[in-house]
């Protein structure tokens, strides 16, 4: 089995060839700046990297160029790929398991676009163009919401009029589910223990927290859309919904303008002008007050969720950090868990400072709660889900 994993965004397509059994990754590709005058295709094969800069008018052309480059490098996808796994952001109430894509499924995913207008349309486009390129193998959709489908009603229900909520599918769905599930499973494998109470903190450009009891999520920070919860690179996370009405009435902003404000001009970027965490840290070191405040707001929110989930769970074995910021920014980990010895949480500064691409413990031996850094691997998780579904048919 070789699974091609595709993650299609509004102006980019990422893909990777993965052997689900042993987890090895073959070629990795990135097509970006689709629709701009100069786009970029980057291919990363073991021991060989190539790049092309040219106009990429649309997703179909982008994928075609990338596949042609792969063929030139001696990788014929038509020969090697046995299935394609697609990351799909919103499965709504309809999809909570990996699902083989046919025309009807694709239409349903498209219909869920009202719940995820920024994400599902490019996911659908990615599936369409990949199906055209590789029509003879099964294509499987793996949903970001799926892991959280069974959230307890008290955690998934918004306290609004129940008829309105039902009519419009308004509930907390949760996202980054593939990562939260994968990381929590890796934690149990790594520690050789089962049935753990865990808080998983996925801190990348998007960021989310989850509370997991014995493999099942009981709460998560993202909601109807990936906008709720933690402070993110460009997204606000939690705000008073009254802000939306205030902007509508006082700033005469329409719904698209507010959507753009909260999704693209908020979070770290909104507060400091910068959404990349490394650049933010450099600004803080240079004495930038806005960057320092943005960082403080980020940490404050993160600590609030950690506290909430400790009480939610009632008992805690593990806190796991993952994704770009969680895996790399030791300062964030230290600040998120500072002064929590009274709650049985103590980070070892030396362990926390060590860098690496493998799972590792960063708490002290005496810490009642084990704190870990666990690299996420959503591509592998998608490849495995795809493989399992296709093999069982
Ligand atoms: P995405 O949500 O796009 O998958 P990632 O998980 O790749 O995002 O995380 C991207 C974020 O991780 C960026 O803000 C980036 O600055 C941050 N990051 C990556 N490496 C480091 C590092 N060494 N130190 C601090 N932040 C880092």
C-alpha cells in the first residue's frame, strides 16, 4: 500500500506519499500561490529537492504540474498509489468516519460549506482534481471533526435557543481531530500505559486544546467553526459575541468583513502585526510592546483552557504539546505551565530546552502529571485511516 495524502487549501495543495504500515514518507509536495501571477511547486524526495516557479492558474493545473515533476523524478503515481486520503475540515453531523468518496459524498461535503466556508470548498476542489488525475484508485475523505463526534452533550451544546440550534446545525464540532487522536494514541504507546486522562495542546498556526479520557474526547476548544477557543496566528479564538453585533451596528461592517477580521486579522497578527511565532519572539526580544502583549494574551488563554480541562477531567495523567509552536517553542511550554507545582505539574527546564523530532518527556521525575512533547503526523494518521478503510472493503 502507498497512500497519497492530499491537503487542499484555498491557494495551496500539500501532498505526501506515505506507506501506512511502517509510517515512512516518500515524496512530499507543495503547490502554493495558486491563482497568483507567480506560483511555486516544491517537491521533496528522499535526497532530492526540486522547485519550479511559474504561473499556476488553478488547483487542477497545480496538481498536474506537481505530478509531472514527480514523473520526471521517476515516481509514477499511477503505478505506485493504491489509494488517496484527503483531509476534509468539516464533516458536520453527516460524516464522522473516514468515507470513500463518490459523487454523492462529494456533493454532501460541498453542502457542508456553509459551516466551513473557508475550508470545505478548497477541500472539495482538491478531491475533484485528484480524482480526475487518479481515477482508478479509491479516494477517502478523513474529517477533522470526526474524533469529536461523540463529545458529551454538555460540552457540544451551545446555550442558545434549541430550535434555532437544531435548524442550523449549531453545535460544537471540534477540529484538528486527526491530530488530537493521533497524539493521544502516541502518548499511550510512548508511555506504555492505557486509559490515561490527557490534555492535548495542538499549537500551530491554528490552535486547539482537548480533554481526553481513556481515548475519548470529553471537551475541545474549537466549536461550530475553527474560530473558537485559543488565540491563534490570525484567528481571535474566544470573544464576546457582542463584539460582532457592535461592529455590525457601529462600524457598519458586513458579515464578510467581520469574518475576515476575526479569521485573518485577529489573533497574534491582529494584536502585533505578526502571526509567525518565531518572528513574534524576535520582536519581543527587540522590546516590541504589542508583540509582548500578544504573547501574554496567548499564554493567558492557554492557561485558562488547561485549568478548565483539569477540572473537566477531574484527574490528570498527561499534558501533551504538539504542532509547530507546541513542538518547538520551549518558552511557550514553560510559561503555559509555570507555577503549577501545587497542581502536580512541574516542567524540568533542561528537558524542556532539548530539541528533537521524537516524543519526549519534559516534566520532572517528581511531577504527578507527565508533560510530553509529541510530534503530530496528520499525514500518517490520514494514510492509516485510508488504508484501514480500503483494506476492509
Ligand atoms: P499549521 O497550523 O499551518 O500546520 P504548524 O503546526 O506548522 O502550522 O505551526 C506553525 C507555527 O509554528 C508558526 O507560528 C511557526 O512560527 C511556529 N514554529 C515553527 N518552528 C518554531 C520554532 N522553532 N520556535 C517557535 N515557533 C516555531
